[in-house]
C-alpha cells in the first residue's frame, strides 16, 4: 500500500512583536536625541507707571537690560557691552527682520543705571532706529 503524504499548508501570519520593538526603540532614540529650547532671557523687574499701555505688536525688536547692565537682544545675551559690538548685533537682527521702518522696545530693570539706558538709545540711533519705546508695568 502506498501512503499518500499530504502536505500541510502553513498559514502565514504577520508578527507584530518585532515591529513594536523597532517602533519602541525609535521612540526612545528620538526622545533622547531631541534638544529642547532653553529660555535665555535675563530676569528684569520693570518699573511701574500709571500711564502704561499694553502694546501687543510682535513685529519689533526687544532689547533687555538687567540691573547689572547686561544686554540681551531678542532673548540672546550680548556678551560684551561695547557700543560697536552691540551695534553690529543690532544690525544683524535688523537684516533678519527686513522691516522698512524698524522699531525697538527697551525692557529695562528698574534698578538699572541710567547710563546703560543712554548707551542703548545711542546705539539705536547709530543703527538708524528712530522708534525707541520704553516698557513699563501698569500700577493696576
């Protein structure tokens, strides 16, 4: 008697376990390798004014000066406060902004010496910015 061998047909199945392992490893890789933006602003305490108004225009540059006289331009700290270097940094920001009529807002700490405010305003005038505004807090 001849025996007939039957071939068993194996059904193919999609294994999800290796796929999930790879996705999990990719997720871990991207979480570890991602860099987060660090807030680089200098802390300042603005002076208060009874006539302060809220100006919500976001198209202007912001120069901050803390109590020690450290300058920051749009959140980036300017290392040396030499007039020429600060003017160059301001010119680079103006080229990036490409605004026809540039304006700048000065956020100055209430304990800052007046000489630093004058230096900032002098630099703005040298660069050609005529619209310089001082930021204050409302007393209300």
